[in-house]
């Protein structure tokens, strides 16, 4: 295989890997007093990384945990705005990861999450093509960059919403101060007018 053909094949495989990864990105709305759980079937030794960001709702925090096939919690986080949790399956079976908003009284939370770095351990007797290994490593790196970009976009949206909300509050507070100032001035004019009228009568 020529160098040019090899490079073209590598590029195509990278694009396919990126597209396959994009399919794992998701957003879920977790209602107040509720939780949302998802599952991954893993073999012993498989590795997986879960990243998430809370985009909307309340204090932008969520409880998170991962449990193994025997319902033993192996990783967890409390009131996290963002999180990255990596695990390696010690036993085969269905692994469960949950986002819990049970601590919230009335606010729903919007959570964006990605599953990447999902690596199935190869049989020791199976020869791994160096090109495939390189593609997997590059795909993992691209996944990390993509997750970081998504996190930056979400934070930018949060900061913009906060700035707009603050600006709105400042405008309303300024209007309230103006109305109060006018009311105080009118009251002072009225009071002084009445005061001098009383003095003239006396």
C-alpha cells in the first residue's frame, strides 16, 4: 500500500470514527425529584469514559453515579456542574450510569453527556494492526477535544444568560430607583408646600 493510499485510508477511518463518536452525544432533561439512567454492556477489561455538563436549571448541579452489574456503586459525584468519570469493567455485564435531580424541589435540569473512549479489550491472540491502534488513539484525542469544545459552548451560553439576566435586573433596579426618587421629590414638594401654608395661616 502506497503512502498516499495509506494516508487517505487513515483520514477516511478517522472521519468515520468521529461520526460514530458524535452519535454517542446526547442531552437529557432530568425533572425535579427524578433521575435518568442509561446502560452500557461491557466485557471484563473494557474501558469507558463519561463526561457531562449541566446546561440549564437551578444551580446547574446534578448528582451522578455509576454502578456495576451487581448494583455496586463504583463511582459517584454530588452536586456536580461538570464531570469526567473513567472506568474499567472488572466484571462483564450491564453497567448503569445515572443523573439524579432528586435533591431539587421544583427545577428541571438539562444535562449534556458523552460516552467516549469506549475500548473493547482485544483477544491476546488477535493481532492488532498498528494503523487501527493509531486510529483509535487519534479518535480518543478527537473525542477529548470535542468534549472540551462542547463544554466551552455550554459555559459561554451560561455566561451570556447570566449577563443578560444581570443586565435586566440592573435596568429594572434603575427604573425602580428613578420612580422612588421622583416619588420622594414630589412628597417633599408637597410637604414643604403644606408646611408654608400652615405657617401663613398661623
